[in-house]
C-alpha cells in the first residue's frame, strides 16, 4: 500500500472557504469584538467551523460577510436586520451570477424551433 502524498500546505492560501482564522484574529481583522462574531453566529449569518479543540475558525469569505454586517450595524442597523440584508445581498449576487452564466450559454447555443 502506497502512502498518500501530503497535501501541499500552500494549496490553502487561495481558498476563500478555508477556516484559517481564530476568533481573536478574525475580530481584529474586521475591527470588532469576538462577541460581535458570536452574535453573527447566533443570528445564523455565519457558522464558523470548529478546530479539533472546539475553537471557532473563520474563513476569508465569512470575514467579508461579517465585515459587511459590521458596516450596517455601525450605520445604526439592528444586528438581526443587518444579517437579513447581508443574506439578501449575497443571494442577489449569486442570482445575478447565474443569470449571466445562463445568458452566456444560451448566446452560443443554436436557435431551437418552436
């Protein structure tokens, strides 16, 4: 049996979903407190992964979402409302991306007879 070669550690550098940041580091990066990040988890905006020791770990994608929520809260929006806005913005962005993709696919497809 041949041992599997270890994954190259640098493969994770560009992975937006890799949970690389501890709660303290994540909070510092977006200029907030760990309690704010916990509240986003309670509101189900982001769900951090857990390390083997049970510590929260955040990805870059989650930090971008948290930073957007923080902007809204800093502007006076209630946290649960800010979370809903961020979720809707994310859904809209994904829908627009899918629309563009479908338009590109159908633009190159031959016309079909009705």
